[in-house]
C-alpha cells in the first residue's frame, strides 16, 4: 500500500517522515529512511512517484535532470548527471558523474550582507569578565605541563585538591584542571614547526579566559623549557601565573606539596570572581563534528550552522576547522570570504595539506568510502558539504592557523585536522569559550576548560545515549522542528551553558584527557 | 698546593676523587671535577702532571698521543689527534679531529663468548608464572583504549575501583591501570605504518605478563576498531580478556558501570595468583637513559651495563634502544652482532631514521651541542658511546622493531626514539617486566604495569631527589664502588623489584600517564 506522504512546506529545509529537501534550488531530496519503489510522495504540492527503492540517506530526483546538468543538494553542485535522470529515480554513483569544475573561484562571489541584530536588542549571557576585557564562561585553575614528564605530578596536584574537599568552600571555582600531553621533549626545538605549534597551543590555554590562574609545571631538562615557553606571554593582569620544575623543587613529593600550597593559597581570591551580564558578542563558539553519520550533514550540522548564524548576527564569533573534511568544498568558503587575503590563506592551507599527508602515504582526498557510498554519499563534494554546513551562511571573515588567537567577529575558519580532540584543542587554544559537537554515532567528548555541548544527529542515538547528549537534532529529521527552530534552540542553550549551565560531558567528568595538541614534530 | 691523587687500582674503570679511566687501552682520562693546571696525579703508579686546567667532565691525555693517532675512551676510538698531544694536556675539540672511518664494519668482529653462570647456580626471583609460561613481576588489571575517545571512561573505571576500597580485600592485585593515549582515529588505517605500530604496541601490552586481565575499551566508530585490533591476538589462556564500546553500551555511565562490574567480578580469581620461585632467565630488563648529564656515560650507564651483563650471564635478557642516541656508535653494536642478519637489521633501521627525520627538518646526527661540548664531550662518537655503555659487553643477539615481542635471550636492541616515554612504552610492549632508568638531571618516570628503577648518575642529584631515586650510581664517581660492584647492586635490586619490592616511582604513583605509543601516523 503506497500512502502518499505530505512534505512539510518549509521550502528551505522541508522535513517529513520520508524525504528531506535541503534547499529550494535542489533537484534531489534525501530519504530519511528506506522508501519503497512505487511510493508516491507529495512534494510542495506536486506528486513525486519513486520509481526505484531509495535506501535511507540516499537521494531521489525531484524532477527530470538532463544529462550533464548539475545535481544540486544544499543548493550546491555535488556532481553532474551522467545521463538523463527521470523524476523519481534513485540518484547515486550509477547516474552521477564527478568532474572538476572551477571550484577555487574568486573570493567573495557569494558574499551577503550580515543581518546584524540592532545593538540594543542583542543577546547577553552571564560571564566572568577578566581585567584584560576577555570573558570566561567558566572559572577554572589550570595546570599546564611543558612535557609529558611532569604529567603525573600535575595530575597528583589536581587530584589532591579535587579530592581534599577544600573546593567545597569555594563555590565560584569550577575546579583544578591538569592538562597533560605526550610531547615537549624528544623533538626539534626553536624553529621546528611542530614545536612552535605546541608552544602556541600551550600559550592559548594559558591565555584562555576560562582559567583564572595558571601553574606551568615542567621537569627541568626538557626541550620545551618553561623560560622559552613563556617568553612573550602577556596574560590578563588579574590572572595569577606561576611555574616550577620537579628538578628544581627536589622531586615529586616536594613539587606536589608546593603545587597544592600555591593553588590553595589562590582559592579565596579566585572565588571572588563573579558572573556579570556581558554581550553575546564576546562569545567564540567552536564547532566540531565527530562520529558522523548520514544525518550529520542534514540535521545537526545545518542546525548548528543556523545557531552560528544567530550568534554572528548578535555580534559574536563562530569557528570551525577540520580542513581534511571540507576538502573538495573549499570553493564554498572562498566564495564567502570577505577578502582575497582570507580566501588565499584558506587555499594556502589546502595546498599545505596536500603535501603534508603524503609523508605517510595518506590522502586528503576523502572520496566517499564504500561505507559512505552505502550510506548514500555520492561524491567528495556532497560529503564535504555536510561538514561545511555547520559553518552556516554568513561571510567568512578570517582564516587562522592551528591554535592561533581568534580575534575577528563573525565566521572564522581554523586550519585543523578533523580528528576530534586535536581539532577541539586548537579551537579552545584559539579562545573558544563554548564548543558544540555534532555526532551521529555518539562521540564522548569534553575539552576543559571549555564546556562541550553534544548534539545528536538522530533520535535513536539521542535516546540510546541520553546521559551523554545535550540536544536531539533528530527532531529535524522527525519533522518536529525546522532547521531554523533547531538552530534557535541550540543558540539559547549556548547562552545558557556560557552562563554556567552544566553540560552532559561536564557532569560525566570529561575534559581532562582530551587535551591533544596537534603533534607535528618528528619524535626523536 | 698540588697534592698527588692516587687512582684506584681497578684497571677497567678506575675511580678516584679526580680522574676516571674507563678502559685499560684508553689514552685519556675524564676529570670528575675541575682539576687545576699544575696538579700532579698518580695514575697506575706513574705520575701525571696536568699541564692545563681540566674542567669537570673534560679529558686529559694519559700519555703522549701522536698526531693522527686514535684518541681512545671506553677502549673505543672517539676521534683522532689533530696534532701531537702531550701527556697531561687537555684533550678536546681544539686538538681532536673527527673523521669518518670504517664504522659499519663486519658483523661479529668483536664477539666474545658469554661467561654463563652454571645452570644450578643461577639466580631466581619470585614471579607470577602465567599458564602460557610467561612470568609477571606484577599482577595488574589493565584497561586498554583503542582511541582517545574512550580515555575518560577508562580512567573513570580505574579510579572508581581504586577509590572504592574494594582492592583492600585483594592484596595480590596490584591495581587497575587505565592506559590512555592520544591516537586511534584521525589516521590512516590498515596498511598505514604508524597505525600498525599503534596496534602492535597495544597488542604487546595486552600480552604483557604483568597483566592478569585486560579490558579493551573503545568508543565504537574509531578507525582502530576493536575487532581489527584484537584479530590474531593469542593471549595466555589464564588471562581474562573482554572488550566493549561506549556506543554499544549506550553511553558513558552505562560503560563505566559495566566496566566496574566486570573487573570486580574478576578480582577474587586474580587475587589467587601467587608468586613462585622462577629463574632470572625469565626476566627481560629494559634499559633507558633520560635527562643525561656528563656522568651518565661514565657512572650509571656503565654500571647498568654491568648489571645487564650479569643478568645475561644468568640466562636473562636485556633490551635497550634510543636509536637516535646511539647514532655514530652503531659499529660497536654490529661488531658484537651474533649474525650478519642482526647487524644488517640494525643498519637498516639506522638508514630508515636518516630518511625519517628529514620530514620535519630534524637531524639524527646528534653532534655534540654547545652545551655538550662545554660539558667535555668532543665528538658524536664519544657522546653516543655513553648511551651504548648501558648495553654492557655481551654479544648482540637480536634487533627488533618498535614494540615487537622480545623472544631472544641475551642483549637485544629495539629500534626506538630516544624520547623516554616512547622508548619505554616500546620496550614494555616488547615484554620487559622490569625497567632501569638512568638519569643525571632527575627524570620522573614510571611505566605501569612494569616497575621502573631510577638510577642517579651523581650523588648531588641522588641527595636532592631521594624521594624519586632508587640507586645512587654517583658512588662510582665518588670512588666508593667500582662499576662492577655498582652493577652487582643494581642486579640484586632488579631481582628484588621483580619479586615485588616497590620502586620509588611506584610509591609516588607514576606510570599511568607515561604510556606514549610512538606516533608515526599523520593526524588527519
Ligand atoms: Ca567531522
Ligand atoms: Ca572531527
Ligand atoms: Ca595495592
Ligand atoms: Ca638517552
Ligand atoms: Ca631516553
């Protein structure tokens, strides 16, 4: 029995039980679940008879597509019809050809003016205003390590304070975070690119407004000497910073005792920090996708993009990266770049990656894998468009390198690997005070000192991992919310979390083990 | 006032307050502290008048050295006299030239028969004999992680059990160790060399006899799928192994609860393990130097080499690596190689490194740095000889790649970086049940499940970091013990630690944060 299914009218992103049309110019729709051959659907008032079986996540032609005509999804070209495709036909690798077309394009050909919210109507949140003007969403004490050799001592200091109960007296202190890593020695030093990236990352964390205080802990004889590491640091004047090495302190016990003493001494002062009302324009939202599925690119990523658009309209900043995952769709970003300089910076990083990955025989050309194809992704463009969707629709105002400070307001791209902890670490180092993480498979992630909001791309995942997921973007696929409505909910939650509301990953205790600076140096 | 100083008679390694002669064929001695110009020393009954001031760690000519004559230390050529050097003259870069000579040499030109201790007189220790015949020195429960994304859940399981007090009922269980790392996804998969090295490392830990039980914890969607990771594993039949993923369990809380439940269920059985008397030939001693100083190569490393010689004479195995730090002295190892195959394997790895380090502009050619030179090291050979010294004097029976199982008895070389946690992780993965770590600057290190013994190269360090150091090899420089006596003490301690005696680093709580598999994959 073939019951016609009525599509929801929202033309930009119509959701129903069966088919999602992502953009009014699209000539394909995406099946949310398997649609049997012969099913009759009603799309925007017209009838669509599915000639083939359309597996979930796969595409169906909304109208006749002539041979060589562009196939459009997200309003973008994802490939070209390899032959005439009839209305209602399954659209996939068997009838879509991928060929190069001028993708790098000119900067700014797709610019649009940002519809800024009037200053007096802009959103606010409750944040910790630091004396250098930056705003924290949390009030942590950080222990940074120059090298793996001081990791255990750093963890011992943090756990001794956390377990002593002393923090109960200081409710405005969110905790002591020991950020440890595996590098800092056995690498090239000054002048080595990877070494400089590690130092830049540590500097970014030291500078982060979510840290009221920083203790830098070293061993003593490491390549990453604390004196060199902290040269040129200019932190907020109200941020207490101190450092020590295990060797100078005379061993582990003395180091831990001294670290605990120094931090306990600071607690009364740090506890005096108070949240005040600050404009949302102070926020830098980091966006990340991990454990993607067929829904990532059609529910959670576009919804997060809508939230980013909102934040930017309120004067704020949103940053995303994962250069390896936007490869093939970079023209969509350069065409939105506000300057040729910004477009060129992005293309320069793309070129860098093309070379970089050859060092171990990997490839940045993330053509759909057999698994991707089984899930309905036809071309590299379609795949990368799903990742780009979280960048929303505003202009690209800046491109920064990994862990560089993010200073622009608007949409920023940071060059990072797609690997979640490395990507997030770079964006937090850049200054992001809130992170939103979309996941289809169910990623477990936190990134102290920045709270991480988890967005499930589909309802079954949300139901299965309720303890870990903050938002169910499956509501879009379920036809309960439009992308815009979902984006508004995410935006509201971002402000609430920025104001102190605990995320699921904070409640679970994530964030101490996911500090993973991008390792680029050769281990010697 | 120039008081003649009498050298201790031990011809191989004579120590006194002023000068150390490391080998009877040496034509230079090493000043342990500054010796003023005009000081008269008595060396082996003859008089040595120091013509120059000799800084501590620097060399003095024991007799006239003709122009172009080899300069010998450790009985080895470290360079050639650039001009005639008079007896009593300072020997350093101003009068020593380094030139290539045939170093790669023939395999086996310096072989000597091992003076094995008769079977019935061989040493024993108290170890955990596993049903596959392997022997543990500790009785831990291990949680291995396939990917960084399961790190927090793994730590939560371990800390919940450790903090619950339940282990108090099970005195034969040494604890629960969560070994987390930063990789496992965002890399190439099957066929990628770095990915295979990670899997090999995890396999080695799973197989380690110091683990009575293994829980493999994953996220679910990672590149390093547990099914692929554990393919072909053949662990000891008495080792319980189980695995799970956070995604299949339905989130973090469910995963932690299930992990705690599974481990608690195993405790009564694992607690039944008993130490029994086993031969020292079952031991694999890993040797590592880190935070080296001018004394490393003349006190702790040769003393550790003497201990390794003893262990090997008792039928055991000693392994060392740090390919980047023996570079330039590889001919000393190939000339001791028991087969051309073994010699070729070492040279093949050396050639691999020469290429590998070019990828970020680093160099394996660790010529003495300005700091090294100020400390008295004249040539790359002299520097690398100090690292090779911990290999003792027995024949080289095998060369293995990073984290490969160590199966030979005798002296084995493992190709590893010099970076301490990466080096140690490889050797523990290879099966080492005890590690001895020499340090001049004061490294803080542990490598669960294997105990780490810390050997200070000098007395001031030992005094300053007594809480962290197990042995004071400064006694050699102080003239209190010969290298052989020091080596015997280390050997005795190795047996005691293998039998359960706690090391300083175990007492302090090291070993959970120093698991650092060699990262060779490009982060994508
Ligand atoms: Ca992604
Ligand atoms: Ca990612
Ligand atoms: Ca215990
Ligand atoms: Ca070393
Ligand atoms: Ca080392």
